[in-house]
C-alpha cells in the first residue's frame, strides 16, 4: 500500500516536472506568470501585480497594499510540486531557507495567482487594520454628522454603511455585525460607574483616583482590578477625575452624584 502511494507521488511529481520543462506547456506558463507577478512587485508596479490575481483574490485587497510584499530575499528558484483545491502549488525558495508558497489556477484561459503565503499574512491583519481605521477616523466623524459612505475600508476600498442607524458596518465584513456609533452603550456604562463611585464615597471613602484604587481599598467590593473599558473601544479605560467618570475615547464624562466642584 505504502509502496503504491510512493509510486503515485513520484509519478505525479514527474508529470509536473515534465509540464514545467516543455516550452509553452502549462507548467512553463504558470512559472512565467509567477515570475511576472514577482517582477511587478519588485519594481513597485502594484497595479500590474494585482492584475495577475484571480478575481476573488483581487477583490480582497487594494492594489496599493501589495507594496508591502515588495521585499523578498528569494533565490529566484521556482518549483511546481503538486495540485490542491486552491490550485497548482509553486514554491519560491528563499535565500534564508524555507520557501514562499503560491497557488496558481487557470481562470477563463489565463493563468493567475489564486493565493500566496505572504499575501495571506497581510490579509490576516485586515480586520485589525480596518478596525483601527474605523475607530480613529470613521466613527468619530460619523458621530459628528458625516455620512458613513464617505469612508471606505482601507483594505478593499468598499464603502462603509450604517445598519439600523447606529452600527457602522464594513461591506467586506471586517467589522463583524458593526461598531456602535451612537455612544449609547458607553453612556449607560459610564452612568452606572458614576453611581458606583458615589456609593463608594457614601460608604465613607475618599474620592478615588481610579477603579483599581477602589478595588484595592475595598478589598474587591467596589471597582474592578485593572479598571473598566469602554464597550465601544477596548483600549480605552474609564478615568475618575474632577468629580466625573471620563471616557477618553468618546471624550465625554458623567458627573459623579453628590460631588461638588
């Protein structure tokens, strides 16, 4: 059984080698399109490289972002090895060892790149990049009256839109079900936290400087270890200052009941 599988594998590799060796063969054309793609990247011609991606892959990324794939320490050695559901597999051997993997398919009579590991790594950061842009640029602007459609996904270029009037959605799916732009969740939590601080003070404590301090001083009865985060921006922690609970991301505050300033 094992011997049969070994023979089949050797035969498949021999077929691919033969295809690659024949002038004008599919193997030769696959290698050529891969070299053309790499040449476009190395010269900064991202539009040319993008044109060699399949329609489905090209729709996932803007041409300009391919500039991140420009640097490569490859040896120039390309090996066609086998075929998978994603396409024919080609290895580009790297000077530092290892390889960069590409998948190549025939789409409407043209050999095109249907995937590659470096691009996969870039697309793996797409949701994070889109989220950062939405939080820093789009959401604040939309909260101040700008139209959501004025902003586009930094990865695909597709326009954002509002769902239900309150959730900013990326048409490419990077923001999941959408990010709240109303600030209502933040307001509700901020108000409840302001009341907790008021209760803490009413119990005989001095006004705290943080929720961490409340947690430590009350032995865990008030506050929370590490503090509380805005539900609309996980990196923003509420602050207690000047008799208010402040959200640094929204730039809004709730007065702590009973405090006088």
